[in-house]
């Protein structure tokens, strides 16, 4: 499970709870989204409404519902309305556990842990033109990708590792992926060493990586079906309201 790990100065151990869902892309009724927006902070409502299409909006909503589920399991559901945004645009819970949400294609994941910061990245494995990403990788990384028998999976392992570290760092797009180097079993970003973990999941078409500068000793992984998420949103009751439909 642990693909790239730095061990220097990492004494604190923690448990990370990860929730994963696979969206039903045949579902295109935006009432599901709009009828539940008022449960969340205004800035997140506005962000979802600005999404360019229904799948992006639904993915964002699903991420919030997974966060709700995680907080509820921890007895911290009251914190859902204390989500704030850092100066670099990273959502965080005021006086609460660290969390991170990621989505790609049909998949949405949320990680929560009582540590200072975590980064999570999920990528659905798809056909790509690998040459377009050459500059993101160091010579040694690129060589390992190109020489791999399964170069596509190796590419996504490195990609999600870098994305997870950037998200754990908290500065997002202010740090470019080419600045993150995965070499000699260490990942360093702005002078900080990170442990990164490739999480084993039941879906062969995704790669899921998590990063933290604190040591993780346990992962609790729970899959929640899209139907369960629909129930969480009380779908039948909400869709009975006639004036909530919209297009994305």
C-alpha cells in the first residue's frame, strides 16, 4: 500500500477515514443538487452553481455528502457549516479535523483525519497522450514511466502522488507539479518531507493516493453506493418540489 514514504521526523501516527463513491452518470436531474445546497456554506453553494455541467456539479455535491458522512461517523456533523477557505483556496474545517475531497470521471473520494493537513487525489485511468506531460516529470521519473510494462498506471501513480502532495501542502496551483520530485522513496515539497500512500480500492480503473507530512498508521476505507447517497439527500421528497429544476 505504501509506495513512496519519507520517514525522517515523522513520529505522530494517525488514522485516516476514506469514503469513496461511483456516480451514476445516467442521472441528470439537477434537482438533486439544488434541493440540498442550503445545507452547506454559501461559498460552496456558489461554487457548485457555477459548474459548467451537471456531472461536475454532482461530483462536488457528492464530495460534500461524503464529508458529511465522515463527520457524522466521528460525532462532528455540527462542523459541516464551519468550512472556510484558506488564502490559497483550500477548504478546511475551523477547529476540526483535516479533510480533502477529490473527484475524477465517475469517482468521488473524501478523506478525513485528525491531523494538521492531508491531500487526496483520485484519477480515473484513461487514454492519454503521454508526451504532453513530459515536462511535469524529472528525468528519472520519466524513465521509470516509459520503461514500465504498464506505463499508463505508472504515469497515474506519479501524477496522483504529486497532486496529493500539492494538496497536502495547501497552496494548490501556486505550486507546479514539476516542482514535486518523487525520488529515492522521498517526496519533498518546499522543504517538507511527505509520506504518500497508494490506497488499494476495489476499482481497477482508478488510482488513489494520499499524502501527509505526518505518519499514517491506519486507513479505514468505506465504499458508499450512489443509491445510498441519493437516500442521504432524501431524493424522493426533494424531487416532489416542482420549482427546483435547472440546467448545468
